[in-house]
C-alpha cells in the first residue's frame, strides 16, 4: 500500500506492507521546523479511492535566530533581540527562554556572564512575538566565549524546542568625545562681549574624566580677548552632554 501524509498543501508518500489482517505500522519523522495538522490516507494498489483515514497534529516553537555573534564592552548592558513563533499546528503556552548549565558546551554556566531573561508568554498557532534577553559581562568573564539559550514551553516540558548559540567577544568600554559645531565663527565690537556655545557629548560607553578645554593661541592674544570660560570639566558621563560657553 501507499501511505500518503499531507500538510499545508504538501504530500509525502511512503510504501508500507500490511499483514494478513491489513495492519501496518509506520514511523513518521517531521522535517526540521515542520508543523501543522496532518491528514493520512492509505491507498490499496488495486483501488483508486483515497479516503481520509486519520489525522494528527504537530506543534512547534521556533526562534528567528539560531546563532548570534555579539561584541560587547564589559560592565555594559546589551540587548539580544529574538522573535519566537508557534507553528501552524497548535498553540504554545508558557514559552520561555532558558539559560542552564546543562545546555552549555562545557556543562557549566560561563563565569562573569549575567542574563536577564524575558517573561514566559503564550502564542497562538502561527503567532510570533518579539522578546529581549539582556546580556552583561563583568571583569571576571573570559574575553571570548559561547553561551546557549534554550526555548521551552509548557507542552514540551523539559524538552528543548529550539536553541540559540551566542558567540560573544568582550571589549573594554571607552569614552568617545563628540562636539558641535565643528567650528565657531564670531565677532564683537571693541568694548563689547559675545558668548558662543559649544556642545560636548560623550558618545562612548564609559565616563570621560579630566577633560580640558583651551584656546590654541598665544597668551598675549588671550589677554587682549579677555575670554572667560571653564577650562576643566570634572567628567562627562557616558550617554550625556554638557553645554560649555
């Protein structure tokens, strides 16, 4: 007999042999990522009829990414965005991202790595939703390493439905000074004064300390100009800006 298994408009055909009572067995192995509601028909070689004789459903939870390369400064939070999807067959409840020692390449959690995992969520069949994993490495973490995230659900129990491998490289956080405008063009009548504004911004990932501002000209010119400004800033925290006349 021919066993026809169809799902989502696609068919798979296998040859099976029954015993004298017409009984047979067949082990179905779905393709990676495959899910849906399957229909089964067993066709006798002497007949043209193709009656529907059975149905079964396979649910699945998938991640849009299976491997990520992450470069992160130490002691700085980084977000790992993922999108989780339920297959077309069944809904999935309690879908969660798990970070456990048993899933890691060496069987232990990597030292110095802290992850904040998203809350569990429910997905209808065919539904997808974004989640975010917060990654942070301290000074005890190895400069290069691997961690593995596992996706699980209530229906699957402890069975892992998908895995995401994160290859991370750690760097030292550094300040990056930006300024605006690129130059200042000004003028003033004798005896008057003028004030110009320069915006300094730290676009790096570490505080900028002991910043010094100076006018690149001779001392005599500076005395004649009689300029007044703060030459030193104690620090500029990262992700912040200062206005300096």
